[in-house]
C-alpha cells in the first residue's frame, strides 16, 4: 500500500471510495467542489496494487482572529469498507499532516471521532478557545499545531471553506 498525491486520473476512483465509505454522494461531491473552488488543498490517495482504496483531503480554512492566516481543515477522509481497520486511515492522516507541514501550514483542524484523532496529536479546539460554526459535542472539534504556538492568541472561530456550506 502506498500513499501519494491524487492526480486527475484518480477522480472517479476517489468518488467511488467516498461513496462506498459514507454511503452517500455528499462527501464525494464536497471533494469535487473543493477541487474546483479551494485555493489551497491537499488530496492524497492510498493505493494498493494500482487500486485506490482510501482518500484524504485537507483544505484551506480561516480563523476569525487572523483572517489572513490560512490553516488547514481535514475532511473528508474515507477508506473502502473492506480495507478499514488496517491502519490505512492512520497512514493517510500522517502523510497528510507531513504534506501540510511541508507546505508551511501551522495548524490543522478536524471535526471527528474524539478517540481517533488524539493519537495524531489533535487536542480539543476549545483548549485553544477556538470553536467551529457547527454545533457539535465537546471534544469532537479538534486542532493540531504543526508549528508550536501557531494557535496562540487565535481565540475565536474557525471557518471552513464555503464549499462545506452545501454539505
Ligand atoms: C474513518 C476511516 C477513514 C478510518 O479508516 P481506517 O483505515 O479504518 O483507520 P485505521 O485502521 O487507521 O484506524 C481505525 C480506528 O479508527 C477508529 N475510528 C475512526 N473514525 C471513526 C469513527 N468515525 N467512528 C468510530 N471509530 C472510528 C476505529 O474505531 C479504529 O480504532 P482502533 O484503532 O482503536 O481500533 C474509515 O473508518 C472510514 O472510511 N469511515 C467512513 C467514513 C468516515 O466516517 N470518515 C471520517 C469522517 S470525515
């Protein structure tokens, strides 16, 4: 299994992976919108024997405390059901964080499973006094500083790219 940057020939397979993992077109369509509309994004695939079996996307997001600063939001992430629970999702997250760090992003946000993302270093975003526009249970909106201190003094709200509005 290898993780690599998505290319145009992967688009149909990435659509199918998201559809199979989520059971709806919503996330697959979000990926399409982000490719078309987001100024910055990272889209990676997990490939085994030439077949795309997983996908992860990060897109530029903004903080109310400093609208010029671009941070990244992790979403969506999907692994084909028959390949789940084998560490592929974790490999996608780790590789994605490296790509974001190499591109100079200081922080990543995610809305997701509170037992899963802390293993990569994510902490509840409220520990940085940052909330999201979505009303979610405490602990599921999380943040990770790739650059230590990147979120200091950034109290306020994080805004996803507007492509998320239609989700
Ligand atoms: C989330 C997902 C990508 C993880 O992929 P994966 O290859 O199975 O991940 P890994 O094998 O690295 O890790 C599996 C772990 O993630 C946990 N996990 C991750 N997301 C979870 C979720 N939404 N609900 C419950 N458990 C979740 C599993 O319980 C498991 O925990 P364990 O290691 O303690 O047993 C995959 O389960 C998936 O495609 N789910 C459907 C789509 C989805 O919910 N995406 C996330 C929201 S964007």
